[in-house]
C-alpha cells in the first residue's frame, strides 16, 4: 500500500516521494531481515503486508527481549491491533519516542508512518551509538566517513546523498580498512555503476555487510535517499569499528609488549655499555701504569703521539658514551614512570655514581700520564744537552792540542815533519769521532728540537769547522816544512817560486791524487808561461813517468828545477845581478829597479828591506851588498 497524494502536492513531488518511499521500504526491509535471519526466522518481503498482523514487528523487537504472550496467528483485526499495540508500547518503554503512529496505522499499512517508525528504530539502535571526536549519530557517522576517506582522489564526503552517488566513497571506505580487497588505483573513477556494484559485492562477500541498497538506489536517482544511505553506511561503521576495536586491543597489547621489550633492551644495553666503558677505563689505566719509560726522544715522542691519539679518539668516544649513558638512564626512568612500570636501578657497580667515581680516578691517572711523558721528554733533552756538551768539549780539547803542537813546533825539519805526520794521523781519528759519536748525539738533539744548551757554546758546525781548520793547519805546516826541506836542496829556487810551483801543481791536480796527467801538465806549465808543443809535452811526460813512476810533485819540481836552472839564486849570482842593475855602483836606486822592469810591489819591498845609503846625485840608494849579507847564512 502506497501513501496517498497530499492535497496541493504536485504529481512530480508525489512521484519523487513515492520513489524514496520505495527505496526506503526495500532498504529497511532488508535491514529488518538481517535481524530476523539472525534468529532463524522467515524474512519479510513487504513492510506493509508483513507488519499488518503485528507478528513480524513483535519478532523484530523480540530479538533481545521476550514480550510475553501475543497472538501468533491473528485472524481478526482486533487481534492484529493488539499485537501492534504490544510492540509499540514495548518500543516506547525502551525510551524510543514514536510520533503520530498507532496500532491501526500498522494494521492498515500506512507506509509513510511505518517507514518513520523503522527509521526511528534504526536511529535509536544502530546510529545513535556512533561517536567520533565528540560528535554522535548522523554528525559522528559523517565525520567518520570524512576522516576515513581523506586523501582519496575524487572523494569528498559532505552528506549522505550525492557524496555516495558514484560508489567511490564506499570503495574508499573498503580500501582504507582492507586494501587487499580492491585495487583503488585501477578503478575507473567515471564508472559510477561499476564502482557502486563493486563496493556492494566486496562488502557483502568479503565483509559480511548485507546489500541493503541496489545500484539503482544510488546511481539512477537524482538525489539518493539519505536515510537509506545512512542505514547502509552505518553497517560499514559497525563492521570496521569492531575490527578497529580488535586492532586497538591488539595494538595496545603490542605497544605494551614493545614498551616492555624496549625497556628491557635499554636496561640490558645500559649495563652492557656501562661494563664496557668501565672495563676500557681500567685497561687503559693498567696500560699506563705498566708502560716502560722511554729511553730515547723518538720513543718519548711516540708515547706522546699515542697519548694525543688517545685523547682525540678513545677519550672523546668515552666522553660521548658517558653522556649517552646518562641520557639512556634518564630515558629508562622516564619511560618507567610514564607507563607506571616497576622501578629499576642498575646492578651494583654499574650505576652512574659508580661511573662518576671511576671517571674521576681515570682523569687523575690521565693527568699523571701526561706529566710523566712531558717530564721524561724534558729529562731526555737535558741528558742530550749534557752528552753533547761533554763530547764537544772533549773533542775541541783534542783539536786545540793539535793547534798548540803546530804553534810550538821547532827543531830540525825532519823531526818536525815526523811530528806533523803523527798529528796528521790524529785528524782521521777525530773525524771518525765527529762522524759517529758526536753526529749521533747531535742528530738525537736535532730530533729532540734541542735549540739551546747552557752546558756549552759549541755547536756541531763549530766542531766541524775547528777540525777542518786544524786539518788545514797541519797540511799547511807539512807543506811549509817540505818546502823548506826542498829549499835546502834547491838553492836556485826561491821560496816564493817554490810556493808558486806547489800551488800550481795542486791547482791542476784535479783528482787530488798528487799526480798530473799529460793534459794537466800541459796546462800547468802554460799557466807559468812555459809553453811546449804537444809532441814535446808528451815526450817530457813519458820521460818523467819513466824516471819517477808517475808525474808526482817530486817529478814536477824536478822538471821546473831543470827548466829554471839558469835563474841564478846564489849570493854571488844575486850580487852580480844587482851590480848589473846598478851599472857597477855599490848601491842600487828605485829608478834602477824600475828601469829593469822589476814589479812595483817588489820595488817597494826591496826599498823597505835593503839598508838605505846616499847616492851621488842626492837620491836614495840601497846597499845591496849589506842586504845580501843579511839574507844569506854564512858558510862555515
């Protein structure tokens, strides 16, 4: 039985009302059938027909409570009315407010009033209990839908009408809670009927939500019926909220287990790390206390470098670990208080105060280790200063004895030469001492960066220079003595000439082997103004090599003696030479010497060395006879 058209109501409005009445009738009937089926009762096919005798209505409200006696097979109108009245009174007794409906309306099949009554029951027993963030019933259900579908493209739930007309909102609710049941990304968002049918199918087959609506109820109407949509969506809420409650319980248990596990892990981690840190401190202190004292500067610096590396690496890691342990302990205590768990303290010896005590002792040991290394470095440097000073002073004393011996040298030339050769033998021994012992202590001092020494003013360079000076002094003294000995046998060669010849020989003796090659001989003679053809030089070289075994200094001197043998150098020869320059005068003047091309330097020397006499023309004259008597030794 459909509701009659109201006076003044248009046919279009009446048609729309009939449409939503039919939709509600089907939806509410299916909703009521779910209650009947749960009791094993026969489902309804028509609200008007099946409610007319009041039996189905009583069966519906008896799902949880017994009503007592009623007419199970009424035949008369009054019996049907009594059944309907009993059911309505029971509903009102449950606090449900029913308006404008009586037993006769049910018996007569007033669909509009019956739908209103059923909607009141749905609101009271299905929707009223829905709450979401302080909102209840319709508003709470709407907010739940909005929160669950946020972020889904094309879904904007603002009401229970057009917002559900394309099936996407229903698909989003399913995907949000059970994403494995449908692939949201593969949905054709424009297929309204397909999406709605899919949501109905998945909800019914996989979630056990009864299909209270038809696809046409949402997709083939201008505006879906709000009450029907709410009734259907409420089924989603109750389904998922029950799962959410189970999940919430599981999450609560899991979270508690996680808290307990993380707390246990934190406690274990704290004690493990505390034990490791305390052990590291103890091992390090033991290593410091048993470390052998370095005996050399490199060893001491190695200890210092290791100490610096420890401070940059190990110590910084331990300082960080100490801070993290304090933070970890605080976090554990905070978590225990937050979750009202039993109090906990680390085992004895593993507490923070134990670490503080050990850390203070460790810092004291660290400071002692630093002072020990620095003190040892200072001791090694001081010992190096003393050792270098001792060796340097002993070395320089030996060098000075050589210099003093040279200065005090006297006696026959041959004896002097022997003593000089003995002194010369001391030079290699001193050089060996300088190259080994003194070099070693000097190198050690340089490595130790010893830049000052209050125990001596001598440096390694000073010692090397003093030794070279002494060596040169011995060498020059030997050369001088040998020159004097040669001069004694070569009276025709002046000492100056002899020195010139010796200097020339040494200059061209490039290898320092005291031997000249034929090329060096040629060059040496040419430097003295003595020039021979290449053939003559080779002949002279072969002759000297045959006579002396090599062109030694002795051979060189013999050659020059032969070459300069005509240069008279005896007293009588020199007297005759002076007489010739003076043109037989008993004296010679500076003019005579310059006219003979004697060098200016030698003229000045002779003028200062020869006794002065007065010349005939009043000029200064010089007594060459007296000069020669003074210069040459008298023969016995």
